[in-house]
C-alpha cells in the first residue's frame, strides 16, 4: 500500500473495519520512519507533540509545503509548525469529518476566534467549512456584537474558542435561534480561571438561550489534520481514520483501560506526510468508542501533587 | 490541645520503637509493591525526615496562640506522589481538633493509615478515617485538595454541589521547585542540588525542575553529583524507561542534553519549560535581571527556590530562597503555595 493509495482511500475507512486502519497505520509508519528524519531518529511510536515546535517534522522538503499551520503562542514561547504538503488532504479530512457529523448543510456558519492568527489551522478549517457548507451569511466576527440573528430558515452553527464564546455569553444575555448549535473548539483555560467542560457547556447554553444538548465540541490541533466532535455531552467521537488511544503518561506504550485517565495518543492517517502517531499533552479518558478530554497535562503536571490521576 | 500534641509526639517516637520495627518494615514493603515510583531508600528517607519534624516544640509553635473557631469534619484529598506527602495535612487537621476524613492516593495507600493506627494504639483521642473520594463529600464540612487547574476545577464543582462555600475549601496548585546557580557552588551545595532534583524520581511539588544557571557554565559538575547521588538513592526501575523516550525525543529534535549512563537522570538545555519527572531543564541567564524575569514569569508555578548563600542575598526577599538540599525536607510549618493550612483550619 502506497501513500498515494492511502491519500485516496483514508476517508472511505469504516470504523468497523479495524484491519484496514491497521494496514494503513503500518504502511504509514514504515513510510514516515524512512522519510522523516526526526521520526527515524526518535524510534518510538508516538512522537511528542512538542517536536513540532523544535524541528521540521516532515517526510518531504519543507520548502515544498503548500501551507504551514502555526500554533498560537503566548509571550516568547516557540510555536508549532505543521508543514502541510497537500491542502487537498487537509480539505478531504476536514470535510469528511464534518459531513459525518453535520451532513452536507447548508448552514449559516459563524466563527468567533479572537486572537487567532491567520496561519492557524482552525482559521483555515473554518474557511473551508464556510466555503463548502456555508451560506452567504457565513462569516468570521471578532466584535462582542453577534451578527444579525434574523432567522432565515438556514440552521446556524456558531464555532468559537471556549474562552471567546464565554466572554461573549457573559456580556449577553443573547438569544440564538432554538435550532442553533454552538461548537466550542477548546481552550478551556479562560483568561480568568479553568472550568470543566460540563460547566462551560451549561454556561454557554444559558448565555445563548439554547438547550445544553445543542452545545457541541470540536477537538483538533495545529499538529493534526483531523478533528473529533462531541454531539451533545462530553464524549468525542473521532472519524474512522483518526484513532485516539489513552496511554499511561509514565509509559506511553501502555494503553489504559476504559475509564482510566491517561494521555491522548492519536494516530491520524491524514497526517500522511508528517508523522501520524502523536503523543499529545492532553489528559483524557476512554469511553467505549469515544473519549473525553479532561484538560492539559504537560510533562510538568506529572511532577506536582495531582489527585486526578492517582486517587485510590 | 496539649493532649493531642503529646499523642502525636508519642506516635512518632513509636515509629522508632523496637516493637514497631516489624510493623514499619511491613508498611514500607507493601507500599513498595503498589504501582508507584517509590524506592525503599526514598520511602525510608521520607519517613525519617518527616517524622523528625514532628516535635512538641514544632507542633506548639505551629499552632501558636491560634484558636479553632469550631470543630468540624475536614476532607483531605491526598495526592501522594511522594511518600507521606499527606502527613502535614493530617497533623494539621488533628492538632486543630477537627475530624479527619482522608482520601488516599493509589500510589501511597498504606503509610498514612499506618501512622493513624499507631496513634490509635497509643490511645490518642482522635477522629480519623479513610474513605473513597465519592464517599467523602457527604461527610465533610470543609475540604483540602491539591491538583492541576483542571483537577481543581472538577473539585470546585463537586464542592459547590455539596454547598461548601469557597471559605470552606483550601485548594493548592500543581507546583515545582527551581534552583539558581552562580557557578561558585561548593561540592556540598551540589550534593544538595542532586537531592533537590532527583529524590523521589523528580516527583513532588517541591522538586527542582529548573536549574537557572549563568550562560557559559557547563552542567558537568552537576552531572557528576547527580551520578553520585544515584549511588545512594538508586533510580526506580521505571525511571530509565520513562526517560529513554524523552532522551530519544531530545536527540531526534537536536536539543542539547546529557544523561546518566543508565538513564537514571536526564538534563536538557533550553527555554524555561518544565519537563517530565527525572528530566531537569537547564536554563541560561546572562545577567541578574534575566533571573528575575524567568522566575517572575513562572512565579505562580514555583513552590520553592534554592540557591547558594551569597547569591541568596542578591535575590528578592519575597522569593524566600532556601539552601541546596532543603526542598525535600520541608519544615512542619512550611506553607504550600504560601497558604496557611492552620490558619484555614482555625477559621472554619
């Protein structure tokens, strides 16, 4: 199986067919081991996500990238760089994942992403979604004023970073159409404090006048080409070409049983030309076919006293 | 008050009494069989050090003239990634005369109950028990917990559901220690630094995770002392495994680093970013202003700072800088996160 085969077929994967996933995973790992010098030197399966800050993680000359996603950064911290060889692969992944959850639309898509740089993958994703599934009323907005909410019969999807949406809700109250959905894209640490996802959803629902079950979440990052979504509640389902495993932070080759917290280790077959298997700095827990995200868990979190992982 | 102080001191003495030696040995043995990163040497060190702090004078000075407003039941969620780390909270609750309802850490489920057993054997008039986390909420009037921002966010929700107001909750963050070098450290200073960095495998909220050193100073002499320290406190068998992936990652991304022969420690140069336990980050400064800017930027995360005496005088008093080797030997009255546990318990 070649990367060209995988490029064409990865979005056709069926979540019930784990053999096909495993075959593509093996083929990609071998390819990336051979062509990505960083991965070759590393030698383990899951490359720590911070590698994208410190090195050019690619299987091809970085100058040939069609696009470079950059993570947001605070202060002088290094930013991740994700060299995207083919934007068509990104678009295929974004669209197939979206359609599996939302259908083909059309939607009125709004995005409230204050502070996000133009080169962020989230901005790029929103542009694709608006172009493919959005009506003419779709738009980015930065101000504290919502665009015109007049009900035109097209259902509304409001995407936004968690803290930005919360700020918006708290300068409200606001009333979205009852059939609107909010999709928060993470960023649980607000400018003020950290809150749980349950609490965030409850406050967004109250602030925007919609049912809590209509507050959904998206999980993605600069270093990954694919996204997972919740559809009400807190359990994410990833698309069939993106497998999320929960691993022991102390020994990432050891998977945690369902219900036990650990680091999210993600294999994203759409990361064809970089490295597919990434060890994130997010703590999560497996829930059947899905997973929950409990929060950030960088290496430093393993040091200090923290009952989240180790209550008896 | 004096009754409980006497009982606590007697219980501490009993740890060293011949009739409890087999008991203590068994508790340490069973603790080492639990999935954790404790070693026999580190557990024995922690017991001796922490018990050594529990004297009549220290307990009396700790509570001072303060009076408890009202006796109540206090829940303590123990993190326990360092042996006996919850002892200070147990002592604080008991010395204030409150009832103690502890949630044990899965990594250290035997040491605290053993101490309570000895206390009860000595006839101490205390209320102390251990329960599951979910059970605790129905039984307590106040709570003490330590964890990451996300973990504390969860506990705040649970506390709110139980009607516990913020005044009834003492929450501490996830912290680490930092060491500041000037290049004139003595052999004994570096022995102490090795303990600060490597004891308990780099775990604990006082463990030194960042070494802030003058530009151009090479870490060779530190590495020598790290290796010597490992002769006294051997690494836990899981440490090389955890660090091998880290070392491979540093090598793959061309980040400068050094490590012990058996990967029982790892040091890397770079930005002031805290790494996994056992992997210490070496951060360079060009002038004293840069020390201040590095530390102040991380002030909310840093629990304690150590430096040589001459350098201490040049650093801000508010940093409360200690001596090398002191991080894993906290006094009874140290205030994690600068929060006064006794003051909190008296105010309930």
